[in-house]
């Protein structure tokens, strides 16, 4: 195996490395120029509870509906 420093092949390795770096930079520049980033609106959640009795009633209704959907078997096998 030849030493690349003595045979002059180091120039080819440096050119290969430089070309890979240039291609990476070009892809980065192209992705930043042509990629349109949409501004997203920040979501704001309502923390004020207007009627807690109404919410509790609706939660009870939801739990009743969900609990009747599945039944356990009366006898285990």
C-alpha cells in the first residue's frame, strides 16, 4: 500500500472532502431558501370553569356510557 502523502494522492482526498462539504452547504442553503415555514398560532386553552356542576354531570354521563360498553363474564373459565 502506498503512502498517500508521498504519492500525491492526498490532493484527491482533500478535493473529495471539499466537494462533500460544498454539496452539504449547497443543500443547506437550498433547504433554507425554498422551504417556506408557516407561522403557527399559539393555542390558548380556557382555564376559566364557567359551570362546574354542568361539567361534572357531563363527566358522569360519559362514564356511564363507557362503563356499560364492556361487561365481564359471570363465570371465569
